[in-house]
C-alpha cells in the first residue's frame, strides 16, 4: 500500500547575513510538522527549505563587501546549513535559487504565463524598497520618529522611486479566480483571523505586477527577452514547485502547507496562486502566515540591530529547550516577545521539574528491581491513537491521555495547546507516583503503567524535542531499565 504524502515548506531565506531567531522559528515549526506527519501519522514526508539568492539587495550587499554575488552567497549558505544542523532540523532538500534545475523551472514557468498572454511589456513607475524587494503605494509609506517622510513601513528607511521599462503580469485578471479559491478551500488562508485582510484587499481590486528589471543583472533572464531579469519574487516563489519536478518527487505537489511570516503573506496568498492558476498548475492546499517574534518589543531585524542568532538561542538552555520554548510560549500565528528569562523558566519548571523529574524518578524506582516489567496485556506503543490501543488498554493511567484531542489540536497547528495537553498528562503521571507512594510499595503493575506512559510521552514529544525524546525512548524500551544522567539540568 502506497503511503500518504505530506509536503511542508519554509520561506527561502535571504543569505545576506547569518540566520537568526526569526529564521529559526519557521524552520523549527516546519521540522516539527514534518516529524509529526512522518513519525506519528506514518506519511511519506518532503520538507523543503533553502535560500533566495537573486535580486538587487544581494547584488548591492555583495558589491559593498567587494565580492561577486555568487561568491558572496556561496560563503553564507553553509552558515544556514550549519544553523539547521545545530537546531536538529531534518530537511529533505536545501534549495538555492541559483540551482540549475530551479533556473530552468522559472524560465519554463515564465514562458508558460507569457504564452497564455498574461505577461506584457510596459513601464513601471513607483516606490520600491530594496530591503523588502517589494513595491509600495504612496499611502503605504510612513513617517519615522525622526521626522523623515516617505519611508518603508517595514524598514523605516527612505524609499526610492523607480521608473523603468518592465514586463507586467496580469494580476488584475485573477481577482475572481483567487476569491473562488479562498471560498472553495477554507483552509488556504490560515490562520483564519488573517484571512479577512487578504480577502478585502483582493476585493478592492488587483493591480498588474511588474515582474522584470533592467537596472541590475543578478537574476534569471526572461526567456522571451534576455535584456530583462526576473523580479525576485517571481523567481523565489517558484522554488516550491521546482523541488517537486525532480524524478520521484512529483507526487508531493501540491504543497500541503507553506509556512511564512505575516509580512510576506500577500506574495504567497495572492501572487503565487495567481501565477500557478495562469500556468495551469494546481495551487497549494494551505498558506499559514505566522506572527513575528519581537525582542525588546521590537521586530527582530538584522538591519536594525535587534537580533538573537542561533548560537545565542541554543546557548541559553540547549537545543531542545529552545525548540520547546518557541512552540510552547506563543500560539502559532500570533506575535511573541522573546525573553531569556521566560525560556529559562520553561526549561526549569516544565522540562526539568516535570518531564525530567518523572523520567529520573520512575527509572530510579524500576532499576533496582533488575527484571523486565510486563503488563497484563502488552501494548503496541507505536499504534496509540490509531487503533484505539489506549481505549482497549488495561492501563488506567494512560487512559488519562486524550490522544484524539492532541491529534486534532496538531491538525489545527495549535502547538502550544498540544504541549499543554502532553504536560498535563506528565503532571498526572507525577501525581500517580506520589498518590500511590510507589517508592514504598514498589508495585510492578504501577511501574509498568508508568513505563508505558513515559514511552507514549516520548513518542508524542519526539517531533518537538527529538534528541531528549529519543533518549527517553531508548532508556524505557531497554530490556532492563537503568537510571541515566539527568535530561535537563536546572539553570
């Protein structure tokens, strides 16, 4: 029987500096989703991340450093790969927009849309932020606290006005098809509270999109006019499709979910599906636009010096604690404020005092017995929640765990609530030890129930804290359970 497939993507990141917590957040969430679908739901998973390497911003940054663009990005890409390795990110492919197969797909996509009559030559005049690689109307521009007017709403820097020959994509033709997509596929715009803003903007009318440049050279040439370079977003968005054009990967399209920051949701929820509809390609199933992490109540930004890099993040309490904190602290979709103090509190109060204490205590009670523990009817740990194993179990403790509820919460990407449910069950297990005074009774049936419960906890936590969960699983799956070193040392 062929396994069901699941395809999850992160945005591809600008390699114009080293990765920070903003990059880490989306990538960790994608890793958790990928592991859950693979380990818990037994699906064949494809997880894509990578780097967005073309455009004026990269060209200018490279020039300032006295390097050629390709040389510049080649030096930075390993830093992203190294960061994901440190965070225990298990991606399927790391795509680069300079990859040959990607350039070919972009050209084919451009040609397809051009042949349909949805691309025409015109002249662009308007406001453009190189930092965002995005256009803004005059009403979008803001005034800064220093009194400078006409600034980018994101970077708060003075914006430039451009005038040049450009090819345009007939985005204005796709108002009706997009509104039909949103109506037909309710989950496409996620979370739901962000959907109204997108729908209202589309209803207000769409302007044709400038998709080429002649003012710089670093990018993919248009196949129908080599004097023009593809607009970076047309190039970048196509990466998700490129990765599924390789032999054996076609089955993964369309993507099950694109994870993006809320600042780039317009590109993914409007421009990307419009391009795909024009090219006759099936649209993704979901775009989930999450919130921003702030640091000192300001958006994390390299250009504004508000950054927590990966080494700083994992240096506080370790990789698993960082992963746990980012998914536990704030509902996915909402904004969150990063605090070292809050991370340490979660590490000490939840991972160390609750999970770590349970594992250490139960292993310490079983180890002296020196014999394998068996229950009245051994459970298939791997099948919990799939074949009513918990309902059929004679283990009264594990029946307190609502796996169906956890699976439903995960399906809705309510990760903080998933972890809350799991840790509520960890509390029940700790109370079970205390109430039954197992350190006095040494009751083997009680210890067996605890062992099975801990194995289930490890299985459910594996996508979130993979290294620690694997250690627990290995320890409690052993023929003779031994007390191991402390999982989470208090800070």
